[in-house]
């Protein structure tokens, strides 16, 4: 856990509603110094609203927000956005179109700062973000990826206590996206910036975040290290949202569960004889061509290095299986389906982890 | 293949060159004949007088417009809807009428003087004749141009920019100055140019308020049958206006790419909380509306009440045809100006800079020149080359168009710059013809600019005088000629009633255009 | 593919140049043409009229229209109008067209033109405007002008296009006094308007008012006067001054008026308004504007201004006329002559006297009781057609500093 003196952002009991619908419903979480937190959720889950509340662009109805030990919001205080020392990178960049790259970046740096120091810090940022060569261009002369780098540099120039990135890569081409997220993570870690990274892309969330918050309908579904969110989703919603997931019914015997596609080791605290739902990822399921198999392929997705096969079991259940690209099966053929995870699986009762 | 719109554009070019052919024909030799006159002290004084008035009216109106658009578009101002309409109404008042009313109220022995005297104070009030009167009167007539342009500009600025600037540590006002203002620069200067050119070509107000400007001198020359002298002076006027126009064109062509190009998300606009300053802002708005609208309105009623006739008799003097002519003439001119603007903007692409420069400057000159020059040049042109259309609706509307096109062109070009013409190209690539594209793509897409351009032209045409008098068909009158006729002959009640009718006619489309925008916003919100 | 955009500018420039070249040629032709036209047209017209008269004599129904008019005329017992009606009978059809360019406002002459229309059945189309602007318009229109009649506010406007006018018939010219018609017989005055001083009755007693315009140069009027130097009536008066006093003396007078801080007004009505409110004490205007203000203000002396005719005569007592003329290019000459005859008939003269309070120019029509009879005005001995040189007066006013150059 994070120690108290390392906490950079403290949010407790935050709520906001719009037209009597709760957009954010009683949210509390902490964020440590230099930590990157991925905030993921389907659209309409309240991600952007949460970000706007934290920055001060919108005001919550109730709750407390403390940014590096300064209370910026509670029932008595509401520090204006310009005084919160927060940076935002917007989804659509919001670069000032009438200023060059360099002017955009230096915009947030206060005049009374030492001018030499100001120049050197700008140069540093330009180099760090890989936009030094673009410094005299105008935003409309830049590509999307370049614009996003400028936007990042601009928000970093003020050395904010907290950086909020609102789906920063969603407007970019896939090829820029993967390169940019590597660069951004490198920059953030280099500067030790505390950051909340909003996304709806699970790959991005898993890559960027030290920890992940999964948000749905204004409520936190799970907040945990990224490995845990994938491997031990707290509920079926999280399991489905992060990665592909199927649930197979199983009966507990000792530390094992018996299912219709084999017996597996489980990592749950349940008693013998209980009926549970077991989370099965496609890589946990292997298939083999067999005319008397226990399921048949109803469709397949070619992913380059591998296939994802959608299989209907004899019982009518659906599972997905990841299979190497050498195993090219035709749709409709019978296969043998076998669970072979190589690690214990987690179980659910009433859609919650047990 | 030779596209039809190229031919059309060619004819539009010719149309806009008509005044210059006329001026060239009558004025050039006169300029050389009286070259020593051009450098006389009188002449230079006249030019300085004119420029001082133009600059001061433009600056004042722009500042007022900026304040008003900030208050109504960016703040949580109360009674916003009413203010938006009240603030535009001064546009409606013809300047020759405004000048007269202005003297009745502020004049040395006007209503204010009477009021102060009735309170027991004696002595004179400051003299309004000359510069100060002309300045206040024209500013109060012109600020709506700045206001309209700026509020449209503010509506189209990407409000994310404001968020970004606030996050970077700038408060509302610094953000407005550093981020919003540079992004509405085009609107700001478009309004400013309109005001400058209006002031430059105004005759009614300056003559009533006894301030000598260049246009007044041109009219004086016409009045003394000095056609050549008037043409020569008009050429000088055109030369004076070149810097203004050069500036205007530079603003619209070159800077268009550097402005915010994203229409804002209408539902997500965060308004500035005026808090305790709400009453102060309301008060300032009230003062502006008082000077520019309420007082003229009261004076119109005073004029009407002077008569011994009943209201019915006064009304019956005004022919229905004058109302009809005003509405039809202004609407047709508005539509034609919109079509021409779209045709030119969409066909002369940004790459075609020289041609566009040429057209835009010629077009702005049209607004600079006094109406009488345009009118007489069209008489000259049509009597010699287009006799069948002489003294018909056609020539009248063409005259209006040359005079006022630049006021429609500005807002439309802003709209096109904002949205871009890629949708038009998309439509063309889908095999749609130009008319189909115009109706289904251009008009809905550039609607805000089109509505504003149409309104500008509609309002100006409805109050236009010299072109109407000279180019109109026989037996033709509009409300504006009725006002002029009766004001001139001291039939004040009739003039007042006609003025009132004119105001009502212009308020209706103005109100509707604002209303349409509101409906659109509601519609978008409901969709979400 | 041929790149149009590239050559577009070039094409348009070439066309514009050739266009303006064509214009300049056309202008020269226009200058030559009128001489020929004048020679040809009258001959043709005479022929046409003869033929048509023969044709139409048989038509009976049409006669009914003027018969009604005669009854109306008999009641009024107007000799002049019988003449009009006779002419109406002689003419082939009661219908026909007439285009009038009127420098007088619709609110003034609209009703009487309507009456002419309903009497004669001639369809009258009017182009209203400012006299001077209409004169400029006529000059530009040249021999293609659609106008038949030019009815102006001042002799100056008609004088500036005198070359375009047709000589009037003796019948029309005869009843009008010599001073009020063109010496070339090209226009006649319809009604008279006197130049007066309008003064504020609170601040000025009529006895103090000067005998002639020269008296206004007196120190005691400093800062108390107004004028409207752009007004064409005023400029006509200045032309009169130049005729009577000479250029030098006129210029001196203008300069001394300016030295006396005379206030500049755009036209006459604001001056009368200003005099009524004692914004100024004396204004140089035409006589008839005042009555509107007086009647609007109601009974008694609510409106504190009155007219004063200069007792000493001279150019300040000028009585100007609103002239009417027929254009030589008119295609409806007989209708135009009817119109001119009608305007100088007793019906029209009575209308102008009663509604606008102008001076009648024919005998037998009484001056309005409110206004000073013509006999009491010491008119300068000058023919109004000598007052056409408005341009010269404007130049003088410019030189003296009363008008912007």
C-alpha cells in the first residue's frame, strides 16, 4: 500500500449528478507520488466527468479532493481551475491554433520566472517529447501524433502536481498510437509525474497504468495493480471488460474444479461440492481436431500470429480458444476442447469473485 | 467542358466593375485637371476629418461590440434572449433618420435641454454638432455590426481552448485576452472593416450633424451638377479606403487557417459566473440600449404624436406597396448576395489568391462608395448597354447587390473557413450537380454565416435611399423613400410611422434568425 | 486539360479593358447623336398624329370619359381646364402613357398627379428623387431617356439639362409671367416659392430684422443664424446674388456670413425646427415649410417661429419657381403637353395653394390667406432662367469656404 506522505491525490466520497442521474457515484481513491493510474470504462461511465471534476473545470456536488496535501474541494472550498496546479491533455489536443509549438508550450510558464530557466526548460521539454524540430510550426502544420506530443509538452511545462490525460490517443492512427504510448510512458516516468490516464482501450490501460481503475455507471468496479485486474477481476464485468473471457460451470473438489472440458486447479476460497463459475481466458483453452470431439467451431478470427476460435460445446456453452497460426481449422468441424491453463483459475459466485 | 459557374463568376466580375468604368470615364481627367486642388489645405483637412471619424467610430463600436458579445455569449447574463434582440435593433434605423432624431434629442435646444431647463438649471448643454455628435451617433448605429460578428465568432471558437488555458493557470479574463480574442480576430476585423466602410460612406448622419466628410463633399458636388468633380472625389475616396480594404482581405484570406476550426460543442459551454457584477453589466447594457434604441424609439413616437391627424389617417397615407417593395426588394437582394458569395467563395479556391484578392477588393469598394455613385454608374451602364433592364427590379437589385455584397460575403467566408470546403468536394465526388450541392450541402452547412449575411444585406437594403430613388422602377417606393420624402417635407408623423414599420419589418427576420439558433441548440441537446 | 484558373485573371482583365474602351467610344457617339435626332423626330411625330386622329374620330365610347370631367369643370368654372378637356377630346385615345421625373416629393405632388391620371385616363409613371440627382440621371441617360416630363424643385436643375428639353407651345407659355418661365421657352414655372428669413418670435422682433441680406452681416446676429448651403434653393438664391450683386460682392457676403458664425444645416426643415426652438434666431429658408410646423403645433402661437420677407428687396426676396419641362426625346409629347397644361391650370394651382401654400403663377387663383401676397414682396427684376448656373454658385460657395471642396 501507499504510505500517507507519498499520497499526491486523495479523492473521497465524490459524487456528481446531471438531471438526477448520478454520473459519479461516491468514488474514493488515492494516488501515490509518480504513479500512473489508468482509468478505464465504457463510454458514459463517467471517466471524463471525473477528470473534469478533479481539474476544477466542473464542480462535484459532494466529496473531498486533495492534491498534494492542498484541499482543492470540499463543502467549503472550491479552488478555481487555474490555481489547482493540474495539467490536462485533451482528447482533441486543444492546441492554440494561433501560436507556434514553442509559444504553445511556453504559454503556461509564468512570466516572473527566470527567462533563461524558462528557455532551458522549454528546450528540455521539446527534446524530451521529440518535437524540437517542430518548434516553429503552427498546430495546423502538424500530424495528429505530433500535435499530441505538443499537447503533452504544454501541460508538462507548468510542472503540474497532477497530470490528467483524457483519452489522449483515441484520435490517432494505430501505428502512431503504440509508438506514442511508449514515449509518453517513458516521459512520465522520467519526470516522475503523477498521472491519471483515461482510456477505453484495455491494451493501453494495461500498458500505461501502474494501477487501473475500472469504472462503470459512475462506480469503481475495481482498483488494483494492472496484473491483478487482468488475472483476478473482482467481478464478471471487469473480467469481460479487460480481455476476452468465458465462464464455465464447475464443481469444486479440494483445490480443483470439475468442468465439462476437464479438471483444473483453482485459486479460490470455496468449499467442496460448491457450484461456481470459472473464468476461462482463450489462452486457457486448447483444441484438437477430432471427429468425436466435445464441441465444434462456429467461427474464427485471424489475428496474424494466432487464431481466436469460437466454439460451441455439446452442452450449448460457448468458449473461445487461442490457437497458434499453424493450427488452421475450418469452421464447422468437430474439435476436442481441453482446459490447459498452466496456472490456477479464479471462480465467481453471483458474478463476484470468491 | 466549361463550367457554368465560371461564366457566372465572370459576369459577377463585370457587374462589380460597373462603378469603376463609370468613375474612370468621368473622373480621371478631372483628377489631373484639378491636381493642385488635391493638395490644398481644405482637401487635406477634409481627408483628416474623415479619417478621424472613421477611426474613432470603428474603435468605439468594436470595443462596445466586444463587451456586449462577451456579456451575452460567455457569461451567465440574465434576460439574454431579450438583450440579444434589443442590441441589434439600432441597425434598423436609417442614418439620415438617426441624425434627425439625434438632434431632436441631444441638440442645443433638444429634449435634454428642455428637461434640464425644466429642472431649473439654465445654461447650454455641450454642442453636439460636429465631431462629437457624429461620433456618438454613428457609433450607436454601428456597434451592432461588431456585436453580430463577434458573437458569431465566439460561438464558433472551440471552447476546449478556454479549458486548456484555464488549466495552464490563466483566469477567465486573461484567457479571453490571450486565447479567445486572437481566435476571433477575423470576426473582430470583419466587423471593424464593415463599420469603417459604413462610416466612410455615410451621408445622412454626418450631414445632419454638420460634420464635413469626404462623402458629404461628393454629395455636394453632385448637388451642384459637378458630375466630373464628384467622380474625381469618389476615386480619391476609393484610394483612401484601399488600406482598410487591404487589411480586410489579408485578414480573411491569410489568417483564416490560424483560427480555431472546430465548431464548439454547444451543450458543453461553460459560462462565466458574473456573481455580484450581474447588476453592473445589466446596467451598462441598459445604457447602451437606452442611447441606441430606446431614445430613438421615443423620439419616433414624439414625431408621430406631433400630428393632428388620428393614427388611422397617418397610417393610410403610407401605401401598402411601399411595405411590399421593402420586403421583396430586401429579400431578393439578400438571397442574391448569399448565392453570389457562395459561388465566389467555393469556386475561387484559396490557391487562386490573385483572383480572389481582385474580387474581394472590388467588392469592398462597392460598400465604400456612396450609394449615389453606384446608382448613377448603373444608370450609365444599363441605359447604354442593358436598356431592357433599365428602371426594372433587375437593375435595382443588381445595384443593391454591388453596394452591399461585402456585408454578406464576410460572414459567409468566415463560416466556410470554419467548416472548410471538404464536404462540398465530397458531394461533388458523389456526382451531385452544383445546384444539388448548393441546396443539400452548402446552405445547411454554412447556415450561420448565410443567415447573418442575408440579414446584413436585408437590413441595409431596407434602409437604402439613393440607389432606390435612382434605379427603382417608375412609381416605386419603399418605406425608406417614404421616410425621406416626409421628413424632407416636414410631415413628421408619416415619417415616424414609416420608420416604425421599417423597424418592425427588420425585427422579424432578426428575431427569427436568433430563434432558429436556439431551436438548433435545443435539438442537439435532446439528441444527446 | 486546359487550366482555366491560370488564364482566368488574364481573360477578365482583357475583357474589362476592351469593355471600358467600348464605353469611351460609345460616349462620343452619344454626343453626336442628339443633333440628328432632333431633326428627324418632329417630322415623324406630326405624321403619326394626323393619321391617328382620322382613325379615332369614329370612336364614341371614349368620349364619355371626358364628358364627366366637363361637368366637374363647369362647377368650378375654370376656363383653363376647358382647354385641357378640348385637347383631351381631340386626342385619339384617353389612355396612353406618360413618364414623369419628379424632383418634388411624392407627398407634395402625388395627389395632384393622381387627379390628372383619373381625369385624363393617361397612365402616369413617376420617378421621384432629388432634383439635382434626377438632372444627373437625365444627363447620363441622354437621348435614351424614358422620361417625358421633368418636374423639378428649382430652375437650376432644369437649366442644367436645358439642351435636352423641347420648346413648349405658345399655349402653355402664354399664361405664365415672363419672369417665371424659360427665356428660350423650354420650361414654365408651376408654382412660386419665396425666399424668406424664418425667425424666432421670442428672441427677435420683426422690426429688428434687416431690410436686405446685407443686414445679416451685422455683428448683432453673430452666432444666431443658420443656413443650408447644400440646399438647391439656397444655391439658386446665391446665383441670383451673383447676377444682381456680381461675384465679388456675393463672395464677400458669404465670407461675412461665415465670420458671423452661421450654423450649417443639411436642408430647410431642420432650420425651421431650430428656429422654433430658438436654437437659432434666424434661418434662410423657403417660405412654405413653416406652416406645417405651425399647424402641427396646434392653435395659438405654440410654434415660436414666423416668416419674414425682406422689405428692401434684392436677391433675398427672390421668388423661385418649381419648373416643369418636356424632354425633346419624349415619345408621348401630346400627353406631356397635357400634363404641363394641367399643372398650370386652375385646378392644379388651387391644389398647390391650398395644400402646400405656394404662390400661384396664373391669374385668377388667389394666394393662400396665411401667406404674404405676391404683390407685397419686392421681387428682384430678374428672369429665373438666368439662375441656371448652380455649378458656378457651388464653386463660389466652395471658394468662400461655405462648402467642402
